[in-house]
């Protein structure tokens, strides 16, 4: 996707979950979510206990006394028992709400750290090279590109794309394979750095020109400034000598 279309977008929160594997290893991984606290489990168990007590005890109290006595007083007690039985759902809700409040308070800082981590990921392509060994002794050098793509209105995610695969037999000198892998890694790093510089130049020009967010004329002016910055970055790279293999 053209970098201009990614300016002003935010990383999609699904990158913290099911899209996490689309991210390059170089960005790291978000802070881990905390497991459910023992305090929440105790509150929920207490609510379940209160549910059983009010349901069984409330109805039994009224029914038994009505059967054994039959007076108007015990009909009132039966009504009270029915009310107590009805409130057992209330205990469930109270326990759940209390447990959720405990959990929200406990994990608030972790949630904020995860969002800050996500907000620090910028939408430019990243290339990475990895190696793996097969049972026959051959070595595979894999080059992958993680490209930013729009996800929904105002957000973006990444798409993982294999762009190169080399299989080197066990007969090849280890030094030659290592040299080839290192060359590909340096090339991947150079490509990533180039795209990062292009994006940062466009982003800076966009933010400098965007004086009033939401104003269409200002937004178009900002995009023109970003486009000019990208063009200049491309021309600069064309003037630089390529990485020689």
C-alpha cells in the first residue's frame, strides 16, 4: 500500500491478538496480559454461594411453614421466601460486577502499557531474514516482508509475505552459506531503513502541514507536502549507489 494512504491512521488493536503473528520480530511483543486474580475468583464463588443459600433457603422457609401452619403470617413468609429466591440472580450480578471491577483495577496499567506499545508501531515495510536447518543437513534462508495494509477506517495492520527462499545443500561450505545469509540480512536492513526514512519524511511533512485536523483543504495540503517529501526521498535513493552483492 502507498505510504500516503497510511498517514494519520492508527494501528489496529487486533495486532495485540489474532494479527500478532503478522508483525515482524523486530518490533518485539506486547506486555503479557495478567491471569485472572485469586480475589476475583473468591468474589465469584461467594456470589454463587449466596445464590444457593437464598434460592434454597428462601423457598424452603416459606413452603414448609405454610404446609405445617397455613396461617396468613406464613403466607407472608412464603412471599418473603419468593423474594429471596428472586434475588439469587442479583447475587450473581453483584458478584460478577465486583469481580470485573477488581480485574479492571488490577489490569489497568497492563492494558495501558499494551496500548502504548501498539501505538509505537509505525506503518512502513520491514524485511527480515531467518535460517533453518533440515534433517538432510540443508539450510534454508528465508526472506519475509511485513507490509502495512489498511484494516478498517482509520486503522492498519500488517501482512506477512515471503519474498525469498534459498535452499543450500549440506555439501556447500558453511562459510559460504553464512556469508550469503549475512548479505541478505544487510540487504533487508538497508531496505527497511530506506522505507523507514521515507515514511518518517512523509509523516513529518504531513504533520507540519496539517494545521487543522478535520479540514479537508488542510488535509489535502498535508498530503501534497508528504508526497513531495516521499518523492525527494526516492530521488535521493536513486542517486545513492545500490548495495553490491
